[in-house]
C-alpha cells in the first residue's frame, strides 16, 4: 500500500475509490474495503481510500471533544494489511469544507484521483454544507465519466451500529464486545515513560504508557489482561487504567505489568492489545492490600491465558 499525505502526490492512476473516516477499521469497514479491492481487480484499476484528518467535526464544530478508536498512525497500520493499493490522508480544513459539490467532484475525484468507479454509502453527502447527495454524485458520474456503486442501507447500518457499539462497549469496559465488532483486539499505542515507581516497590513493576494523541478513546478505568509483541517476543501482562487512588493519584495513567519480564522499556513505543477485563479500579487501605489484590489479579490473568 502506498501512503499519500496530499492529493497531488497521487500519480493519477485510474482508480476505484471509497471515501470515509474509517475510524476503527472494524468488521463493517473491512467488508466495504474488501469490495473495493475486489472491484479494482475486476476492472484492472487501482484501489484507493480517501480519508480525512483531523476528523471533519473536530474542524467544523468548535469545542467538540471527539474520541476516536484509532490514532491516525494506527489507522494507517491497520489499512496497510487489507490489500489496498493507495491510501490518501487529506488534511481536512475549513477551506476544503467550503468546496462546492461540483468543485470537489471535478478537482478532487476526477482531476486529482482519476476516479472511474466510486463505492459510497446511499446516504453520502458532500460539498459545501453537505448540500449534495448520492443522486448528485450519480449525475456528476454521467458528466465526468465514472460509475457510482451504492452501499446499501443495511451495510451502512452495520457500519454505524458497529462504531456505536464499539465506543459504548469500551466506555463500559466491555472489551469482548468491542473486539468482536472490531475483528481484532482493541489496542493502545504509546511511549514508555517514567512513573512513580510504586509498582516496583510492591513487586509489580510497570511500564507507564504515554499516549500523546488526546483524541484516542481510552477504555473504562480498570484492570485488564493484555499482550504485546516486543521485537518478535510475545509478552503477556495486566494493565491498570485509572488514577491510582490507593496512593492518592489524581491523573489518569496507563500502566502495564508484564509477567516474567524485568528489562527496562523506557522510551520504547509499545502496542498493547487488550484481551479481557478483570475488575474495576479500587482504592485499597494500604499498599500491602493492593499487593495482595495484584497477586490475585495475576493468578486470574494467568488462568485466563492458560499459562502455568
């Protein structure tokens, strides 16, 4: 897959296109992308996704706090494994939002991307103030020489329901539902930074994960079973998301204790996949009580992983 950060960097190959944010790249999205790739092969054209960043609502609606399932780098990584020829990440700006429908079709879809076939939802809207719809796109297709293939109401509903259910599930700590709709394990990607070293004092050293993208959706506070691949080594562990109330913490942190692992991870970037939720975060009366609970959590996690 070739990645393009501007429209002009695309080499104008005749293409089959779909357009959207594809946040989460979940099973509904994957179904649409599979159709895109198959159609491109049938027609001997390039398969291309046009996506936008930042999220259009974050640009157009001031004060809106949008939480996304993927950072833009995570989205790129997932899409790179789905057989696409090209991914274009168009910077979304207020100026771009002011394009008229015809300007957008002519200059972006036709002149820049050389669209010959567009796969798009029946409810797709585009152009200034989202004034044009699928009927307008079909009309422009006749005028500019591209076909429009509509994604059905049922398929669009599946995509919308999946996104809603994933966000709701993560907000409630229901990682099993989230992972089922994603078609992969929900994951967090961040840099290991220095923490308060409290875990180390009680025999449970942790890697403190810093996620710079504040728009990334973090699951409900609690303790989770996780896994991580580090230089081809598969690690399992348990992760706490929360404020560390036992030691009077106030800011949310993400800390991972890896089983049977004692090497330094400072400054490394980790992708931590979430497998199961064990419990809510709680305040304990002492560090000793917390230590006992962590021992129980570890036993439960190892049992879940079937590791002795």
